[in-house]
């Protein structure tokens, strides 16, 4: 019996020391020390020994068991420290690694975040608003009653079987809500998707993004509006860009303007995006109409303000030289992977 145990021990030690992988080591542990393992079988046979032999053989078997357990533990630590190298094949460390595809931000999101940073630095709150909107906030609160011809300026998607509800046509839907919530003085921007039932072309889509700015205080003038526009455009283009102000009609501002930016795609020479005019219509703006201030619960005799709404898609087109607005929502990876 004694010899049998010693032989088993030598065999086990030899095999365990040769194991090169954790899985193989585990198998040896089961083979020798498991419930049906070789050493366990020997220990079970102790019953059949003469009484005087039992303590000596029992002690030897236990010593061997402890020794093997310790050896297995040491080898396990060595194998683990070897960086999980569990193969007898040498590893070629110069082979290129596996590349995992990484996601990234959409160009509209990149620029939207830059805009939010620029306005945050000027003390504007960054807010959001709903895409599903009531006629009241999208039109009526903005001095556009139901019969007003200005409703026809923005072809609207109405919600079927839900009278009075629509997909917002402009981020101006947040103007009166913001005044109601925050009162005056107030500086806020709100951006997001707006929807219009229009035919699409290189510079028009039926779903696009706007960024709206609203500043209410005492004695606000066009000079404040122009300064905010210039700071924003300079922050995005990192250089002075040519802008021109044209009188524009929006029933919620008085006076109202359209701000055009010189087309950076063709350097003002004329292309599909600027419709051969050399200018891209980018922003609607003006001084907040007294009726809108009143709808927001503010006294127009005390408070005045400016508001503007800009098409973010068109801004991004000029910044990156994108010649068709429909690419943004195309989901075409060849386009998106360039940003
Ligand atoms: C408005 O939406 C007004 N709410 C802007 C405003 C806000 C005026 C505050 C006064 C005070 P307009 O419909 O012109 O205005 O749209 C504003 C900008 O959105 C445009 O200058 C243009 O850059 C962009 N835009 C308009 N229609 C489209 C379209 N179909 N596709 C892409 N961009 C568009």
C-alpha cells in the first residue's frame, strides 16, 4: 500500500508539472483528487488494512494529498500569470490586433452641441421641447390665429383624429412655454426636429433641425440680436462669414428679418444649394412681438426681447461642404463615416 501511494504521488507530480493549460490542470486535479480520483480510491481502501497499519498509511496518504493540492495551486498561479496563454503554440505578438467598430456622433449632433456650448457661455439656458404639439403653442400663442394666412407659410402635418394636435413646424413652439415657465429676464435656446409637408430638394427636407434663441430683458434692441448671431456664426465657422439681413415677415416678431449667409460651398458664385444666388437663407429673426410677450404673461411695456430660429442642417452643410440636405437622414454609412 505504501509503495502504491508513493508511485501514485510520483506519477501525479510528473503529470501536473507538465500541464500547460488551466483546463488540463483541472482534469488532473479531478483525476487524482476528485471524488472518484486515484488518491481518493486509495484512502477509501484504508478500511481493509490491519488496525496497526491504518495510522501510518492514513498519514502518508493525507500528506500526499496536501502536497498535490499545493502543487496544483502553484501551477495554476503560474499559468494565470502567463496572461492566459493556454496553448502550447507560441503566440506571434506582432500580428495586428482585432479592430472593434466604434460608433460616433452624427454631424448634426456634433454642431448642435457646439452651438449649445457657445450659447451657454453667453448665459443661455439649454432647453428642449415636444415634437408633438398643440396648435396653440405652435401657432396661436405666436400671433397666428386659425384664419391667418401665415399658417400657409409652413405646411403642417396634423395628427389624424386628434383635432388641435400637430407635429411642430418650428422650434418657436417653445417661446411662450419658456416665458410661462421662467418669466423675465430670460435667456434660453431650444433645438430639435421640426416637420413640414414640403417637397424636398438639395436645401429643403420635410424633417430638419432648428435651433431657436430667445432673450427677454429690458431695452433689448436689434444690436443685441446681431451680436448674438455673429458670435454664434464665428464660433461655428471659426472665421468671419459674410451675412446679410433682409426684412422678413414672421407674425411673432416686429420688425422681422431673414439672415442669409454667403454660400461657402461655391464661394458665392452660385450652386444647387444656394439656388445660384450665392446666399443661403439660414435664420429667421426679429424682436419679440408685444402680443407674444403678453401670451407668455409678460408686460410688453416693461419687457422686450429678440428671438431667432436657425436651420441647423443648412449651417452644417456650409460648415462641412455637404451639397444635399437629404444625406443627413439617408442613413448612408459612406456619408456618416466621414465625420
Ligand atoms: C421659422 O421657422 C421661424 N420660426 C424662425 C423665427 C424664429 C423667426 C424666431 C423669428 C423669430 P423659417 O420657416 O424661415 O422660419 O425657418 C427658419 C430656418 O429653418 C430657415 O432659415 C432655414 O435655415 C431652415 N429651414 C426652413 N425650411 C426648411 C426646410 N424645408 N429644410 C431645411 N431647412 C429649412
